[in-house]
């Protein structure tokens, strides 16, 4: 009884013990906050990885893939149908995408991973819709600056939105106009001889995509054949195109002939040009960059390619030896999964067109099967069943976790190391407790003597200080848990305050594509951190408690 | 009364106690074969100069210290060689200590200080069951020593005399057989010291409490039934006197 009473009294009256409590509290709070944020990030990352990859992926070993997609799906369903919620086939092959930057007029080529997918099938194994730009509103500072272009109930497909169609039409119009302007020098060898060197001397390509030039050009073209060219040329007075015009009367003459040729060659005004058979959803990271707006000081996303634009895709055929193949594709949409690994690497394409361009359509060859399970916990059983369904060496069957094993284990190692380092903080707090307890034992030496003279046993005296340590640990840990959880709960508000205070953004959502700092509080983590801290507090009090217990009563009584 | 006491076996006897302390490298003998007996109901005072070993003798008798040579008997049974747990029990149940500097615990109120020996004696559960009796007993004893108005004060709020009376109350609550007082008036002025002595004498008279008191003050010592003089660790002479 006296142990409890004294321990509580010491807790209340020794203000130095407050230092112990604060140090334990800070250690516990730090660990909880850091763990929660790390867990939040990694959960979010895993979700994104997982969503993009589906639960289980069966991949063909050879680049030519597996024949008869329908039969494959049947085989998969037969083997592990009871676990499978949805499955879809895809063709995955490395390739390159080439597009023109409308601002500089330069062509960019990026290596990409081409995924030929069935969008509806893909949407069944992962949340494809929520990644696509047209299904989501554009947000800025929590405000919708552009509503979603498509209703979320609209099924996935490869059709352009009306905005995309408009853009496509204007691009085609523009192209037609340029053709009208540029065909004469190209078809007429004699004037072009003189024209071409001039053009080369100027050293500047014409600005195809300059919107003002296009507008003027198209406006001019409506008026009439002959003066139009001159008008258009005059309006676009800055370009080298214009300068050679007056110098070369031949060019004017050639321009005069253009309408006839145009009418023969380009059906633009009779039949509307249609988008290419190949349609793609392009990864946002591939075709966008961030610029700091000098007025608002905010990072702004600039898209270099918009729905309706055409890009060139190069890849290899499925034949042996593979041959290079390239084709035009119309961008239908852009997607953002939040994983830059995908967003700046992957081009999703209609499977039929990719199969056709790679020569896989005859046997309906596909290179991968993506599977979503009813319950991911069944993955090992499903994998075992699937392995039976395929000849050994024919395919590799992996869960998404195995496919991203390196990244995931890197995050795990990171978390583990961070935890070790943070636990050292609590260990430091433990040494603080040890030192302070020693002081308290020295201060209380006479009391220990009194207790012993009253018949208290050595173990009783030891118990006082051990339970004192325990009490400090419990109080410190509880305060730390409360503080940590509050911090985690209000982390975004705290971030705002810190940002305002330091004048710079502490957490830039553009880096992680998170609007808020993701947190995930694992109750077991909180419990183990709190218990660990309490354990350390008790451990740290063992030495002082032993010292207190071993004090000789007479010497303790005489202690001044 | 003293005659009757002498007929019986002494309640406590310390026989040929030797005790030395290490001071740095040197062994300093404090007690050199001192002996002391006290019968039930007897008030014995030990007088001696500072450093004569009288406090050490008291500590050895009260099992706070162990003798190098010699034996301590309680009611005829040797107690100085018992194990730690038994010694703790004896200190708690048989002996009551009073010190020169009172030694009340500063964190506890007077009442809690007085109840401390019983808190030590009983487990939490037992104490909880007996809390009302314990409290009543503590209040009664505090009333006996004249401190019923100071029950909830901290020791730092009490005067020296009050603290010493509190310490006596604490020593008595466990109903000890022997009260060991180490200079109980050493830190008090004459008048307050006199009050304390009156209290001790009253306890001795009314409750037949055996008291062994150590002091350096002849006048204080003279108030006991019997005075033993200790010089350089040995008993010099025994002074007989009438009970005050």
C-alpha cells in the first residue's frame, strides 16, 4: 500500500519527473506520427500499385505472346474460377511514342510501355475510370475549375469527347490548311528549287501549331483562293514563310494553282477526316510538365498533348525476327494513377489496333492476363491452381506484390530503419529517466531509511521505484499517444500552419499527387510503441531502484 | 515495580556487541563489547558523549544494523541472525523508532505518516479492508499525543515538537513492544523536550511500554528508571534511580 501511495505522491510532487514524462511523451508521439505518415504513404502507394496491376498477372514469356485469348481466359476460369472476380487480357510491349510540343514545335520521343487493353475488362480488374482525365473534374485549390467531361456512368470506350472531337477537327483543319499552303512548292519542282534554299537559309521551320496563325489561315481560306494566300501570308508576317513569298513571284504562282490540287488530293472539305483506328490513353506524366506561374506563384501543369491530337507510336511486330512498325494513333484521354512509374511510362491502347499493328490479330494473341480475385487472401491458392493450367515455362504468374517486390521491400526496409532510429529517441528518453531517477533516489535516501526502519523490505523499496518508473512510462506514453494521434488527426491543419509560418509549402501535393498528407494509424503500432516506451521506462528505473533497495538503513537515515 | 521486572527474563538484551565501521581505509571500532538489557515495562536511558556508540547500540538492538560480534535476544530468542524478511517483520511489529530529526516523510500528511507502518504491514487488499479501523486507530493515537488538530498537515507545516509527537504516534500505531528513541529531545528546546519526555513517561506508565532512550543530556536521562553510561563503546556504569 505504502508503495502505491508513495509512488503516486512522488509522481505528483517531483517536478523533475515531469521531464521524464515529457521525454517519453515526445518520443512516443514522434514514433506514432512518423509511423502513421509512413504507413499512410505506403498504403496509398500499395493501393495505387495494386489498382493499376490487378491482383494476379499472368505474363507470356515470349514477345509474340499466347494465342487464342478467349481460350486462355476459359482455361484460367476453369483452373481457378472460384477465386476469380474478373479477368482481362492485354498485350504489353515496349515501344516509343512521338509527339509534337505545340509550344516549341519540336518533336519528342519517349520510350514507353504499350499496353493494349480492353477498357471495360481493365476497369473490372482495377479502377481505370477514376484515373482518366475526362471522367474526373479538374481541381485547383479545392475548387472545380473544369467539371468532368464524361458522366461516371458512361462506359469506357475509345470515343473522343466532344471537346476532343473539336480539337481533332481543328487540328485536321489546320493540317489541311498547311497542306494547301505547302503543296505548291512541293509539287512544282522548278519554283521549289529556288524556294527551298531560301527556306533553308532562314533556318526556321514554319509554326504549324501556332494558334493565331492557324486561326488567321483558316479565316483567310474561307474567302477565296487567290488573294487568300497573300492575305494569310501577310497576316502571318513574322514568319519566314511570308518573306520568301514577295521575293518569289513563282511561289505566288504556285500558290495560285494549289486549290485545284488540293481538291484532288485532300478530301478535307468533302469527307471529314476520322480519327485513327489506333486510340490511346496516354500517361499524364509523359506529356505534361510543371511551370511556375509568375503571377500566382503556383505550379501549373502544362499538357503538351491533348485529346484529339495524333501521336506516332513505334514498336516491334510479333514476328521472328521482330520488325519495327510504326503507326499513327489518336489520343483519346490522359490518365493519372498517381504512381509516376506508370504515369510517365505507360500508354494504354485499344488492344485490337495494337494486335493488328503487331501482326497478332490472326490468332488473337495476347501477352498478359490480369486477374482480380474475390479475396486477395486466396492469392496463393489461386496461383497454385493457375500454375497447373499452363505448361511449365510458358508463362510467369505473379501477384502484384511480387511484380513490385523491389519497390515494396524498399519501402518496408525504409520503415524498419526509421523505426529503429526513432526507437533510439525513446532509448535516449530512457537514459534521461535513469539519470533523473538516480537523482530522486539520492534525494529520497532518508525516506528510504525511514521506510526500512518502519519495517519495509528491500524489495518493497525497489517496488516503489519500479512502479514509479512504470507510472512515468504509463503517463508519458498515454500523453504521447494522445499527442501523436491528435497530431496525425490534424496533420493537414498543422502543415498549413507550418507552411504559413515558414512561408513555403512543407508538403507539396504536386510531388506526391496527394491533396492531403495520407495517414494510416495502425492500432497495433500504437499499442506496441506505447508498451515499448513503458518497458523502457521500467528498464531505466531498475538500476536506481536496485540502488535504493540496497541502501543500508542506518547510513540512509544519517544521510544529510 | 522494578523488582518484579527483574525477576522475569529481560524482554530485550544486547550481549557483548562489537561493531566497527570502515572510514576510508581505516576500521573504526564504535562498540567494543557493549551490552544492554531492558525488561518489560522498563524505561532505560543510555547516556554518552557524541561518538560513544550509543546510537549504534540502539540500531543494533532495533535490527537496523547487525553486530560484528555479539547477540541480540528478544524474549530469550536470538534475533540478530534472522533473515532479512524476518528482521523487517520484527522492525515493523516489535520495535518502534523515534529519531532526533523526527524523520517524517515530507510527501505524506501527518495522518499518512502515522499510518505508514500499517501500510507496510498489510497488503493493499488487507489495508483497504481495514482502512477504517486503521484510520480510527491513527486518529486516536494522534489524539493521545495531542495532534488531532494537525491531522492533514504536511510535516513541513508542523513545529519540531509536533513533528516529534507525530513520530511517536507513528512509532506507536503498530503496537510495538519496545520503543527505541534516539535523542528524542536533541533537536528541541527545553520546554518542548520536557513535553516529549512527559509523553514518553506517560506511555511507559500507562501502557507498560518498554522504552530504550539514547541521549547525551544528563537531565533527560535522569528521568528514566535506569541509566546506562556508554563510553568509548563500553558500558561504564549503571545508575539506579527511582522512576520519575
